[in-house]
């Protein structure tokens, strides 16, 4: 009898162990295969930087982002497949309800979320460098040197002076770890496609311009005004000046030449600034664009109306619109009106400060 009792206890003990093992397995399966996220939004993003791919930093970033219920499980699962020695940097999208195993697979594949690179108007290579390095884990010095070196830009059929003519403002998609080569290649491809659409090359040829010259002119028009109705007329003024070999005398080129975009008034002393971008001293277009104009402004230049305007000046009501003239006498009249009101306005501001 005692033997039977002992055997029964042993059986009961093994059944208990088996039961605990099954429960543990179920819990383990649920923990690793069940929903592991700890947020209510549709998804959250986490960025793993180039030099922060080790286990402790990655897990710390996950904790800080509040993505997982049990962050330690990610460490365990990652160690099992040697993830932490092969972790790739990137921005990863973690969807609500994903499991630890789902997240491990995502990190192991290294397919980071696409970065939406919004490129609007930039004026200088310093600005472009800053924008690129804000969106991608690239060294700013290396990027700046790359876009300023003709040899680096040869594969893209451009040079440091004309680089911006290969950039059409738009929103582009890249992977987080995109190289400067990949970024410029995509921008160049988009620019090529842009000029092949809507008869743009034909229109440029009809004006007697290359696409680069259209782009440079559009960059000046872009800086002159925000009003499209005036952009058409300003473009016609500059086209007329170029055809008549009259200096453009574009104030925005003085700001660019002086590298001071805060200037609100161009004084006569600024007009002697030594620079190939000074269109008061030099005839024709400057050697490169002074900003990246919008596609709309490029099309405005390509579709500029035929006028006899040679001059324009801001209206004295400070509306942002301009007076356009075909003779110097009329232009001087409007210019004097504007200067008078501008002097009065600045005097008033000066008195208000006292």
C-alpha cells in the first residue's frame, strides 16, 4: 500500500510539473507572439542612430518611446537570434498590436520606414547641407564638401555652381540610411523627368534658353515676390532685359552676393559688391541660381507673357505688388513715390523705438 501511495504522489508531482510547463509555455507564447505594444495610436516610430545600435541603447530608446509593455522581452528575443551584433540603424514603424516576434523580424530585416524628405526653397549649400543632415544620419562636413566638389558631382552631370538646377522642390521618399549619392541621384532623376513633362524643354528653347538658364531666372523671380500675377510680369521684364543686353539689376542677387538675406532695403553702396552674382555690375544671368524656385515659378518663366516692360518697382502702398513700366520716366516717377513712402515708414519706426 505505501508503495502505491508513493507512486501516486510521483505521478501527481509530474502532472503538476507538466501543468506548470504547459502554462509557462502558453504564457511564453502569449508574451512573444501576442500583442506587445503599449500605445493606442495606429503606430509609433523609433529611430536607431548609426552609433546607437547596441542592445542597451536600443532597449533604452524603446522604453523612452513607451512602445512595449515588457521591453526586456525584446532583449531576450533579440539575443536568441544574435540581433544585437547585426542591428541596422534606421527609423522603424511599430504598428499597434504587433508582437515581439513581429518587431524582431522588422529589426532583423533592417527595412526602416521611408523618410519623407520635404525640400522647399533653399538658398545656399549650407542650408541644403543642414536640411539633408537633419533628415539623414550623415556627416555635415562630408555632405558639404561633396556638394561643393565638381568631381563628386560629375556623375550627376552638374557642378557645384549649377547643382541647384538639378533640384526641384518636392517631397521625396528615401530610406533612413540613404547615402548622399542616392539622395542626389533621386533628385537628379526627378529633375530630368520634370523637364521632360509638359513641353518644358520646347518652351525653354523657344525663349532661347537652356533649362539651366530658365531655372536661374526662375530663382530670381522667386525671390522678387510671392504674387504669381506679378511673377509673370517680372519674368517678362527680365527676359526683355536679357534680350536687349541690359543688366538685370535684380536686388535679390545683391542679397545673395552679400550672403545677407535679412536685408530689407538695397542701398546704393551695396551695388558695388564684388561678385559674379551682382547683376548690377555684370550683364546677363548670374552663374548659378540664387535659390531653388518652386515648379510653379519655373513654369511661370516658361509661360511669361510678351510685354514691352523694362522696369518694375514695388508699389508705395507696401501691398507687395509692383508697378511695371516700358519707359524710364514713368519708372522713376513710381520709384520716387516708393522711396518717399519707404523713408517715411522707416522714420516712423525709428521714432517708435525712442
